[in-house]
C-alpha cells in the first residue's frame, strides 16, 4: 500500500516570512502509519518547493500511490481540493483523502464542491488515518465505509455521511513521529540561519476564545511526558541538525509542572547550547510563572509570542480571551527582563474598527514595548463562535483569502484598503523605531543577533513583496490605496455556509468544553472561578499588583494539582 502525502503550495506572507517551515502533520502521521505496518510513505512539499499543479501531477504519476492525502487549513482548501482532483485524473483508482482543520468542520461543503474526494479525516489524524488505510487495504472501505470512525464522505445516495468521532488519543507519547520523512536542508529559520522544527508537546486548549477554533478541533487537552518530548528534540538536533524549534502547541505552558520538567530536562541534557526555541502562549501563564522565566530562558526559550489580541478591554471580552490589558503589559515586561524576545499579537479589522482603535493598538504596542508586534486581520473561521455572532456582517466567502492578512470584514468606518493602509502604517512606524533605536543597540548579544535576523526576514519579504501578501494585492504605500485589489473570487463570495448546516455537521463532535460553555452561559463559571481564586492567591502572595484579573477560565492559573484534576476531570463525552 503506497501512500503519498502532499502539503499544498499556498502562500500568504504572514508568519511564513521567517523561513521555510516543516509540516509537522506529515512526520506525526508517517510515524503512526509506519508503527501500524505501512512503511511505503512518500511526501511532496509543494509549499516549500513552490511546485505548480503540473509538477505535482508529474510526481503523483511517477510515484503511482494507492492513497493520496492532502492537508488543508482554511485558506489552502481550494489548492488541496485541486490537487486531489489531479490525483484522480492521474489514476481514478487512487483513493483521495483530505485532513486538517478546514475539512474537519466544513466537510459538507468540501464534499459538495469537490466530489472527487473519497474521504475527509476529521480532527486528530493519526488513528483515524491508520484505520482508514487499513480499511482501504483490506477492502472494507469499498464495502462499508461507515465502519471507519472520524471520517466523512459522499454516500451512495448523494448525501454526506459523517461517522461518529474517533476518541482523541489520550497517551500522545504513543505517537512516534518520523521526522526522517522530511528533506531537512530546506527548512531554515531565517532569523538564526538554522534548521527549524515544529514538535508537539501538548494538543488542545481548555479555553474557548470566540475567534479561535483550535479548542474545538482537538476537543480535549492532552500533554506528553516531558522526557519523551526532549528525546524527540534530541533526535531532531542530533540526527536532523535542527537548531531552532517552535512548539506546535496551542497552550504549552498551562500544565506548569510538565512545562517546568520539560525545561529542566533540556537543561540537564545540555541541549540549550545546541537548540533555541519559541512558543505561543497566554499572558496569564507568563504572570503565573514570573519567577521561573529566567529558568525558561536558560532552557533555551528565546521567543514568546503572546496572544495579547486587542488594545481595548472591550474587545478582549468580546473575544472571551479572559485576560486584561494590564496583564498584557506586565507579561511583556517580565519576559523582556528575563531576556526573552517578546512578540505581541493584535487582532484588528472587526466591523467596529476605526482609525482611532487602530491608532490605539499602535500606541499600546509602543507603550508595552514588545520586541515585535503583529497586526493580524480578524479572520472569521466559519466554524468559530464569533462567526456565528457576526451573522451577515461576514460578506466574503472566498476562503483562499482567510489568512490573517486579508481584510475579510469591512469596518463600518472605512474601506478595506484603508484598513490595510492603516495597519501597514502601524507596522512601518513600529519597526522603523525598533530598527533604528532598539535592535542594533541591544546589549545582549543573542537578542541582538536574533532581532537583527528577524529584521532581515522582514526586509527580505518586503523586498520580495511577499510580506502581508502586498505584492498580490498591489499595495505600494499610502499613495496606492485606491488601486488595491484584494481579488476576492466572485463565485465564492455568495456561498455563505448555512449556520444550521454547520451545526448539523458538528453534531456528535463533543469537546471537553461543553460543561464550561454551559457554565458560562449560566454565569456559573466554576472553572473560571477556580482560576480566579488561584490568580487572587498568586497575586496576594506576590503582592505585586493592584489589578485583579477580570476573568480567566480553563485552568490558566490552576495549581499543579488543580490542573491535573481539571484535566483528569474531562467529561466522559470528550472521549466519546
Ligand atoms: C506551525 C504553524 C504554521 C507554520 C506552518 C508550518 C507548516 N508548513 O505546516 C507557518 C508559520 C508557516 C504557518 C503559516 C500560516 N498559518 Co499556521 N499554524 C501553525 C500552528 C502553530 C501549528 C500547526 C501544526 O504543525 N500543528 C501540529 C500538527 C500535528 O497538527 P495539524 O497540522 O493540525 O495536523 C493534525 C490534524 O490536522 C490532521 N491532519 C492534518 N493534515 C492532514 C492530512 C491528512 C491526509 C490526514 C489524514 C490528517 C491530517 O492530522 C494531524 C495529526 O493529528 C497552528 C496553530 C496550532 N497550534 O495548531 C497554526 C495554524 C494552523 N495556522 C493558521 C494560519 C491561518 C496560517 C497562515 C494562513 C497565517 C499567515 N498568513 O501567515 C499561514 C499559512 C501558511 C501556509 N502556506 O500554509 C491557522 C489556521 C486556521 C484555519 N482555520 O485555517 C492556525 C490553526 C492558527 C490559528 N490561530 O488559527 N503556520
Ligand atoms: S487560548 Fe484562545 S486563542 Fe489560544 S488556542 Fe486557546 S482558544 Fe485559541
């Protein structure tokens, strides 16, 4: 059974400008397939190699696989659908499968617009895909597809069928990734000029931010044994020459005990001399771990990207972010004092954005003084809660542009080109200031090198016109505002997904958050209350701040025992 995995050639000039990034999904799926006895696995990274459709067609024809699997985040969906069609054209006997977040929730639409897709794998892929491959191999897929859990497909009568969800893999260490499937010399992180990897420590998130869907995707929060993760990192460093990694996790720090053990293990094995790393995490975890930040830095943690999200408390509440502006500012200061590079993420471009609120985010960024700042365009994932709340305010359904850099929403107070221009104005002012007055003068040699490396990546993407997709939309500065064309594909604009259909598609997709959402609705919030109490306890103990956190649920500040208990207390439905 020959399996070919393909990463589609989609680019949009956001985070990817820092280099070429290895697709972690391929390593995790391949490792699991191989452990399950399927060793004839191949991979084509069309994104990194910028392969056009014909080049991928040639590779498929050359490899003659039995199964072709594509991944798709929302903006890459049309590319993925197109490549699966090509696989069928090369050989109609090829079984085509789509995995990743978009198909997980949007499978009714995907199967309708791309009926050549034989199966959509929903959610966590390893076990479902292995079962699927086995079913194709033993012929049961052709006989009775509905025996495979966690998939969706077009039924014989033309209706879309989704089988019951596969339980999330509780022991993530059972998944042994095969990193050797990747061509490592291609994956270079520009700021440090070294190979980069994206290993997974934890999956899932106990929070329920309204603009995000990662918590729904993984359904349950699970975390690996720190020693096993460090074994994996040691393998990446020693056998694949990796010098930098980011954790793929939504929330690597929430399980404090394990995160500390992870850092200690890296230090004990002398790895920080060979590999540095970065994470995305929550502001509240940084505050909780104030005293540990120097140890994290010693373990090689050099870059923390914080979902500070918005300069206005109102927005934070709308996002259900469960953090405060004051917390954001303090977290950045603490990280900076520990020698860690900080990156603040702002989400802009909702319908109520104005020139003033955009200016406010700039002033906030200057005031908080992170090393880097990002202004991401709000992107209404059709399977997120905020999307439902926005209703018909979302008018654009060309998912290819759902990429954090294209203004999908039109603010009431300005047009999309003006929004882009104002965001660019924020970037220009912020980074001009940093490049003249901060980066070259950094006293810490490593921070200086790192920040100058980031600047190099920015300049490279600016020069190549790939930053923020500016070349494609024709933005050359304020003077070009009137000529900017976001190229929304008209035929996709009117295809508004029906919320009822989305709800029906999600039926049976049970997550650990059900009780939390229910509790929030009733203003009960006992998880949030426990977290609040813990914040209160920490803040009283530290006597360091007069600000009380307004809300934080999901265990961000739970003690180790509380965190263990909360995680062990998943609703049984989470495991279906
Ligand atoms: C690392 C990362 C990147 C890397 C990409 C590395 C790479 N080549 O894959 C970089 C920095 C380049 C990047 C860029 C972007 N990213 Co990104 N990224 C992530 C991040 C942090 C981790 C992804 C990851 O590796 N996870 C670990 C793996 C194991 O999980 P996974 O990919 O979901 O795969 C599992 C399942 O989905 C499934 N599966 C996946 N594919 C397949 C295929 C088959 C056949 C099967 C059977 C199963 C299967 O099985 C896997 C194992 O369980 C996520 C957020 C997060 N915490 O997950 C955002 C995330 C995926 N990114 C996102 C976005 C929007 C982008 C950008 C558009 C933003 C931008 N403009 O820069 C670009 C697009 C780049 C591109 N061309 O694809 C969004 C996607 C949301 C959505 N609904 O589509 C996410 C979820 C972040 C978010 N805040 O919402 N990203
Ligand atoms: S903290 Fe919020 S934004 Fe981050 S992964 Fe969790 S739900 Fe998403």
